[in-house]
C-alpha cells in the first residue's frame, strides 16, 4: 500500500488580513481563503508584513529565522504563529524599521505613500520566495506561493531570480491574484538597485514598464499562473478600457489567466448568528429582518417606515465605486419614496456631498462617514437593497453580503457584479433565477431605470419575497472558489 499523499503546501502572501488590519476586500480574502483551503485538506499558510495590528494578532509566536541588514532594516525576524479563532498558521515579518508605523499600511499621516514602500513590500516578496525555497523555516516550505496584489507581486520575481528549485525537490510554483489592476506599485527606476534583483529584471522582461518600476507588471510577467477575482473581470482587463495600460502584457499571458469569483466568510457573515444585529433571521425564517430594518432606521434617524424601500451603501467613496453616480440619481430615488443608508469614507468632495444630502433630507438619508464593521453588518441586514454602482468592479464583496442577508443588490453590470447578480428581468422572474437588479452603462439614466424596476417589484410583496429567498439561497461561501484554486495549484505540475 502506498503512503498517503502529503497535503499540498500553499503560502498566501498579502499585506493585510481581516479582522486585524483591513483597508478593503483584499483583507477579507486573505483572512478567509487559506482557512477554507485548510478545510479541503491543503496545508495553507499566510505570510504578512509586521504591521503593529498584525503582530498583536499573532498568537504563540516563535522566531524561525533572523537575517539582515536587508531592505533598509538592520534586523529582520521571521515569526511563526497562529491567527484568529481558526488558528490559521501564519508567518509574520518582524522588521520594526519598516513596519512599526501606526495607521494605514500604505500611506503616512500626511496622506502620501511611505517613501520606502518599494523596500517594505519588496521584503514581503523576498521572504515569500525564501519560504518557497525552504531557506527560512527548516520544518516547512511552500510548494505554491500565492501572491495577492502588487504588494506581494515581487514574490514570483524573487523565485525566478534566486532559484526556487531545491536540491532533490520540485521547484516552487507561483500564482499571482490581481484584486484590482488599477493599483500597480509604481516607483522610480533609480530604486531598482535597492531590490537585490538581477540586472535583467530592470528591463521589459522584468519589472520595468515605461521607464519606471511596476511591481504588479513584474509579477504578471514572471508568475506561473495569473488569476483575477471574476471571469468577467478577467476578460475586461484584456481591453484598453479596463487594462490600465497593462492590457498588452496580460494579452500576451492570456493563456495563463483565470477568473475565479471570491467568496465571503459565511461564519462572519451569517444573519442567523450575527451578534451585531437587532434580531437573527434566515431564508427559512426571515421575520427578524423587519426588526433589523426598524432598528437601523432608529439608529440613523430615518423615518420609521417598514413599507419604504431602504437602499444601503457600504463603500469607499470614490468615483470608481460610482458614488457620484448614485448621488446624481438620489433625488430620483427619494422622489419615489425611497430611503438611503450610507457608510463609507474616501474622497473629501464626495464625503461633503453625501453629508449635505443627509442634512437636506435627514429622515430619508442616513450617512455615517468612516468605517465601522458592526455598523456595516447592521446596515446590510436592515436594508432592502444594496447599491454597488461601480464603474468597474473586479469582484466586489458587498453584493455578496447583500445576497447573504437578503438585501437585493442593485449593481452596474461589470466585472464580478455581472457574474454574481442575476437581473430581475421578466424571464429571470418567471424562471425563479432573479437575485437583484443590474444596469448597463454608468449613467444616471440607466441607474434611475434600475431604481424604477426595483420600486415596481417592491410594490409586489410576494414577488419581492420570492427574489429575496432566491438571493439568500445563493452559495456565496469560499467552498467552491477554494476548490477551484486547489485544482489550479495541482495543474501547475
């Protein structure tokens, strides 16, 4: 009898991780995908930079390696421990000179990017490659190094540069996931010498792009496989309109590109067991949702109105997210009798405009600027619709939260929004496939028409309830995406 096959060893590499440090959906993925893969039998672990919030969340930490000076730091330690209630095995790069900074992991108090970000995130990629090569932890090495976004995108470059092939063992392979192509890690070309990469990588075959360094471009060229977070977005980024200058690079590597829709952590996002909510509910027993709506209207100072449709927004306030578009259609929605609950922060002009909208109609528009995780849960649970009018959206998690909580998504039909929301047109309603409302074209008129269709369905309570049940029946968990990634890893050879 042959011995059982050893679990596939996978190292996820990211700059943030929910719930310890979060600026966007990347943190949710980093915190949930490795856990889901461990449930499938993979030996999945996570590598993070030593930001204070992450270091505080690493339990039972032991030092497994020390080196330096490197990347501007006199000393670098690699700590191994566990994260979160699931005890996810994780490594953390303890380099206080680079990471001991409060606030955002990317920008300083002045709102500008840290001037040494090229070193801070090059070190992340370097350590990932060393773990792939078996050079840091004598007890564990990664068969697959899975890098997430530009912060980790040099991991494939260091694997290629420093020979991840190990004597007597198969070469470590690399996967790069693009969560948002708009963010690429661009730096002046004169910083290249500080990265410790071979000279050939300073040219077009490496990380150079139009006379500057682009970390993401280097990863796209050098990774064994590229994934992005939805099939539609994988097609969109091959075009000049959504390729952010890298469509040519991606087209050249299109045979290595796959789109896999994200999931959500269905233990964290579960209306039947969510401690943040005024009442629990489920698709089988939805009565508690009405109590959540009433509680949210009270909390935000909105008019108590159970038969008024409440539209939620939980988002960064940026033009990409279409919050200016929604603002332009707000009078139309309010004129039809709707309410809005918004939680978010971002561009100052948009913050001011939404604050003014709330002041002009305080019983119909509730706005909270900033971010509050528990309030985000209460807003999704207490709303009837959730708006995601993004101009482009690689995947989007907000609409998945809406499906899970019975807040029907109202979305622009792009990227992952197109892949996860079935528009409530007549054919979909007849077939009981509808899960929300989708509009084509980022215009006020298209959004307003989708609002009108939502209002028309809202006026038919039985049909609305049927669509809510169908939405809540969708599998938004990580189970299927985690299995797809596992199959992709095994296909690397």
